[in-house]
């Protein structure tokens, strides 16, 4: 209709930056990258994760928590003192920022798993930490663990990502890997815990799109002890990754083939019977882990990052390289905002992962 302004949502933005040599990058760089896609979000969610930000505490699990109110904190701290070795407890530094409203209480804890104590028989340290995280998120009122890995942390909230970055004073942090998200929520509530990234142990995920398979995926991971409590479909992806990569020790390529498998007609046309049988087996055994619907994700972990889209690429993803750096983003503009002349820019194939890894000799 003439004279009527139309607004078409662009549907979220993602960005990732990795230095393959492990050199540290200031938080202002990832803020500049995600801010270049400002129009893809609506101010209802933004967030970041940095790897390598706590070098002096790298041997301890860093738990980032949100509390609805300060009075919700003692119950968590009593649990951590009883179940873990609590090394340090401190408020996460923030600053008053226009565009960021009333925030939860933000706290971080550096903890160790006790060498002897309440662990189950044959339970690993990581499994124990996951059990503590699930207990806090499910059972303790007003408390949410938003990251729990070593030498990394998530900073997220309700606002445009550049405002969330300023709120958390992100320019004071340095990381060898940054991932960012700008949110345009369509079918889930806009609240601080529901912003991206979602993280568990070393894994983190940012997501553009929608998981129409969320209900199936949720029931699937809950068979293995995970609990989805943060009211956003992306949460289930990080639990699938932890299940497949850490607990079941599946290779990355196989995990990506589970999340975004070939269509049945593509499998039927495969010329190799062995390859055909392998994909049939994956779809039959891991059907509950298939991520159905339009999606583009960036996954962060201790050794690098992975980008993956659905099989017909209903959400965009661009990759680039240059000067020892790997970039992933929803738009090329976000890459060129921080690297004007990359050596190579390309669009990854639909359903096939693109990976950036630290060099083997890099110690983190």
C-alpha cells in the first residue's frame, strides 16, 4: 500500500573470529563485526563468548551465572561450597549503558571438582560439572548458569549486541576466539537467559533460524540427563554437541551429518553402497538429533570454531580467511568491517561444515 512503511525482519546475525595462532584479539573487534549487522536484530538479545579470557585461571571451571535477585545467590554458593572447591567468587564487571535496561545480578565463580567426594562411580569431572549445572538451572529458583567451561565465558543479555558488549566492558577482555549473536526472537521470549550464545563446558552455539525439531531434540537429550530450562530452542543444540562430541566421542564430520543429514532421495542416489549404508545408519540411529528447520549455526570450542547450515541453506553463512585469521558471519559486511581485504571469501556449501582450528602447536 503506497505510503505505508514495511519492515521485514532479517532474522538474527552471527559472527565468529578465530586467530589460528592463538594470539589474543580485543573484545572491541567482535563488537565492531556484529554491529555491522545491526539491522538484523531488534534489540531483544545480544551476546558474546570469548575463549582464552581467563589465562591466570585457565585450570578452573569458570561458571558465569545470572540471578533474578541478589537473594537468589546464597543457595547457589552454598551448593558450590558443598559440592565443589570454590576458588574465587566475584561480580562480573558491568557499566550503566543506554539501551540496556534492568539487568540480572551477574556473577562468576572459578571452581574445581573435588578429587574425592560426591562424584558417582566412573563419573568424569566434566560429567560432574554438567550434573551441577543442570541441578542449578532446574532446581534453584532465580539462578541460571550461562557458561561453565575453562578459560572462557559468555556475556549476554537483552539489548543490541554492541550495547551488551559495552555493558559488559568487553573491550577489557582478550580472546583467541570470539563468537557473537544479534537476536530477532520470533517464537520464544526475549529475556536475559534466552539470549545467545548458549554454552555448556567448552561448547558454545549461536544460531540464526528456527528448530522445528525442538520437541523431538529436547526429548532425545533428556534421555541422557540434560534439561532444557532456558526457553529458547537453541539451548538443545549445545546439549546435542556435548552428547555427541564429548560423551560419545563422535568425529566432527559425523556430528554435522547427524545435525544436517542428506535427504533420503540423496542417500538413495549415492553411488557408493558403503557411503549409502553409513548415512542410512546415521539417520536411523541418531534420528532424534536431526536439526530440522532453517538454521545457520556457529559452534565454538577450545580448539576452534565450526560453521554449519541446513541442507538447503535457508539461513546465510559467509566464511573468510586472511593473515592467520578465520572469519564466519551472516553477512560479508561483518567480516570486511574488521578485515577489509581478506585473502579468500566464500559461501560454504549447504549442509557441509566449514572449520577453523588452532594450529596443533598452540597451547591454550
